[in-house]
């Protein structure tokens, strides 16, 4: 029988906080046509001609504030997830990053070196976007066809609305919520509006009321809907009144219109609406990273306090919590079993 293995795929981080390493990482990341989706020549002009001239130095400073002795939080946490999962399953588990090292190719190679020919690949993103799940699958397929044509890969689909995930996220939030808070904010990574229009096969999403409708064929590829759905399901589990919750989108880049409302603008203004004590969680990320530890916990806190806020409580990602590892195990096992059905 063919030997099976698991590859956990996360976004990836620079090799170090040196400006040149950050530049190399941003170059690979932003030249991905599913991240900056302009024609190659315009993408190259924007990324190499403008962004990479100034951003690497600024981002390197930001990375220095979150970097640990073991390395980038995102990589270190993904390794911890791998180690804990490995204790629970009887097939080899490796990790791969969409950008930089250890790459998806390195991860598949490590599995192949152990005699594995059937891989369950888990993109560690709850919600679908062309810059999340889609780019991971595209890259893995490119690598598979070029280097490992005999290997079969079974992909785990976005799990933003799965009961086991929602229960896990809700319990994790419940444990970490402070006793008193005026609102719980769900801040998701943003994407340009154009990405959502582009990936909507039904061309019906208007990025407005339709994202919060219960049934709509566009939802399968609508990142904004999936973020709202995760939020709705979690607040139902937590029994929170909807008025005590806020959804927003963070980490804009460039001049395009990104999905709204924007986290930074929300943080600066909500105290005027009576939110003085805020709890905030970032469910687009399963592991803490630059975007949560710096952009939200540090910059976001400053924005909120500057706007008149009184207390700011950041709720960490699921990281390597045991209940989350259990969910990862169940989702992987479903796909491992799929191989037996084919
Ligand atoms: C969680 C899902 C993510 C989506 C969707 C996403 C889209 C997206 N990101 C950029 C630009 C940048 N993102 C950066 C960091 C970053 N992004 C994600 C996740 C998503 N990105 C993570 C987990 C991280 C942190 C990585 C780490 O090492 O900790 C960065 C780099 C940092 C910086 O310079 O600010 C950029 C740039 C775009 C343009 C985009 C959608 C089109
Ligand atoms: Fe990002
Ligand atoms: Fe939508």
C-alpha cells in the first residue's frame, strides 16, 4: 500500500531580520501573481521599482520587535504544531512555507525521502482567498508536476465554518476574554476588493449585504463572506450580543481599495461610540505572526488608546493549543481516509 504523510503549509517569514533577507522574502511574496495580481511588467515595476526600495528596511525593524531567540514566531509556532501533531498521528508530518524556507518543495522532498507517495497538504488558513489557499495549491501543484510527478496530493479545504474549528476557536476566545469589555473585535487580514470579484465564479457578490446572506453560491470563494461567517458562528457559540462585536480588515498595502471596514480606522474611532475597553482577536491567522504581534498588539493598541480607548486586550491565535492540534488531526485524518476511497 502507498505510504502517506502530512504537509502543513503556512505563509512563511524572512530568513532573518536583516534588511536583505526581508527584501528577498518580500520580493518572492509580492511577485506572486495571486498576491499582487497585475500583469507581470506592472507588478515588477511596482514591487521592484517602488515597494522594495523602502519597505524592507521598515519591515525589518518591525520584524525585530517580534523575533525570538528561536526565530520568526510564525515558523516557530508552525514547528510546534508539527511536533504536537506528530505525537498524535502515525504518519510522518512535515512543514512547508509558501514563501521562503522551508519551502513547499523542501517539505515534499522530506516526505518523499521517507518513502511517501500520498500527501495530505493542509494550507493553514481557515478562509479561502486567492492569496491564501489558492496560491498554496497552485504552488504545490507546480512543484508536484515538475519534481514529484508520481506523488498524489490531497488538499484540505478551508475550514472557516466547520463545527470542530468553530468550537475550538470559541472556547479559546472564551478562556482568554477579560472579565469586562465593551466590544470584541474580529480583525481579519484584508485583501483588495478586486481579488474577491475576480475569484467569484457567479459574479454576484457585491461585497456588501450579499457577503452576510446565508445562502449564496458565491460564498465558496468569497473571503469576506467566510470571515463574516466565522465571526457569526463564534459569537453564536459565545452567546455574545451582535452589538458587542465588530468585524474589520487589517494590513492594507498600496493604493487599491481593500475590503472594508479597515481595522486601523475602526480602532481610532470606536471609543467615540462608547467602546473604551476592547478585546480583539485575529481569526484569519492560526499562528501569531508579525501582523498580530506588531500590527495589532503594538500599533493597533496605540491607535485605540490614541483615539480615547482605556484598555486593550489582544487575544492570541490558536497557535499550538492542544484543542487546536486535535482539530488539525481530525481534518488531516479525513483527507488521509479519502485516499482509501479513491
Ligand atoms: C491570513 C491571511 C493572509 C492574507 C489574506 C494575506 C494577503 C496579503 N498580504 C499582503 C502583504 C503582506 N502581508 C505580510 C505579512 C503577512 N501576511 C499574512 C497572511 C495573509 N496575507 C501573514 C501571516 C503575514 C506575517 C508573516 C510573518 O512573517 O509573520 C507582509 C510582510 C510584512 C510587511 O512588510 O508588512 C506583506 C507585505 C498582500 C498584498 C495580500 C493580499 C493581496
Ligand atoms: Fe499578508
Ligand atoms: Fe461576498
